C-alpha cells in the first residue's frame, strides 16, 4: 500500500468558487450551484472531507451518465399546516434538503413545529449542514436520510441497510450549539473511499471483506460490508432511517437506494426533516441558559484516565472549522488531480494550476 501523501492547502473561498464553476459547467443553475458548493465546502471546513468537494467527480459522473438531473429544481407540496413534501425531481440532494428545511423552519415559526418529507432525491453530503441551517434560524432540528446498501442487518452478511446518518441540533446562548451527526456504522463509508484514495489503511473493526473477515485494506472493505456500531443497536438505527426516510416518503428503501458511486440508475434517496421552535415551553433565554448549563456540565465532567479534554457533540468539527478558515482545506495530490480533470472536461480554471 502506498505511503500517505503530503497535504496541499487550498483557501475555502477558492474551493467554493472552483466547485461552483464545475457545477455550472455541468448544467447546474447558479442558484443551486451556490447551495451545493456552500454545503460541500462547509463539510471540508468541519473536517468531514469524505463528504466535501472530493465528491465532485462521482457527482459529475452521474450527470454524464444521465442518472442525475443537473438542471432539476425541487418542487414543494403543502400537505397540512405543519407538514410538507419536497420532490427532488432526481436533482442534487442539497437544494432539495435546503428547500425542505427552509419550509420546515417557516412552519415552525408559525406553528411551533414543521415536518418535511423529501422524495426522489440524491446524496446530500454531510447532514450537519442541514442542522446548521436550522440553527442559523434559531431552531432545533431532526435530520434523517436513507442511503445505498452498505451494512448487513444484525446476524446477516449481505449489504442491505445504508450507512444512513442520524443528525439533530439545538441552539445555545454563550456556549457552542449542540450538533449531532452520526452514522449507524463504526465509521462512515466515505472514510474508506478516502483511505483508498490516499493510500492509507483502515482500522480492523470498520468492515469485513468479501469472505466475512476483518480487514485493514480499504479496497477489500469496499468489496465486503461495513460493520454497524454497537452490533444490533446500530443495525436497528439503520432500519429506523429507512422507515422514516424511505418508506414514509415514497422513495427507495429496503436495499434499493443506488450507491452515489454507481452511475447506472437514479439513486431515489429519501430524507426526513423536522424543525422545532425551542421556546415552546419556556422563554428563549431560559432555554438557551439551560443549553449552556448542559454544555458546561458535559465538558466539565470528571475525565477518565488518559483524557485531557471532554468535547461536546459537534465541538471538534466546530474547532476544525475555525482552524481551516485560517489555514485552508487540506487535499492530497490525487484529489487535486481528480478535481482538475473535472475542470478540464468543462473548460474552467483548475483548483491548483
């Protein structure tokens, strides 16, 4: 296996402008291109490189193969005063989820809660950006999505459930907000693709190879199955994501969502989005003070041996975000080369000359 490669640091504004140019060059509207680029670069800034701009080559291949509609814009149907549905029209998942959460926020402002189901969508990257959209509006949120088969159900050996993240958030006062974005697997599948790209090994407990044996080889892992965290508990969470995101929405479910790296047919991903007004049961100042107290209790609790600091959910990513705003986003040469190949295909400026 190759040695890990040197990092090349790119300013976030450069990465964002480059991503927008690639998207518009492939037929995405400027408005949707901005939403997608903002979300991908936010993932990079938060250190979630698996769900950032490195996804561009696979997304563009889906456009070229005709299984993702670059020019599609989501449509919204109001079901009840507090429930709506978005049809992603087989376009990018980012504009569909953004429109869905925007409507959920509007309903929550008026009625206290808003729930939006999204159907016929695609991969929307890191779930935390949807949570952040709600936080920016002062809202609590729940963000679910289903995804392509990668996990066996507990006791099984075939890929059936997706590594489908469960995310949620709540605003605070003076302290950091609560942001949870977690997959029901030991690790996100994107981390295995990243390790393969970078010539790195993976921990032995992330996945099994095709023969059902533990492996530290990312290529062998991609030919096998991811492992659920906590055994049957992680497996059950993956099924839950399919119930709320796939079954309920009318999108694909039960192993029928297409892998975003498979350019053979539409993905038909479903999402489940909820916005909640945080001052339903008390004043907003009281709520924020209680959230601040929770933060202080968590990070100030007694540490186990060998631990220097306790982090709140989402805090490490927020710290990384602040650091990368200053230092830039780290890429390896193979990632730069893949992005520059996309630039050549549509005749736009390369991310690094």
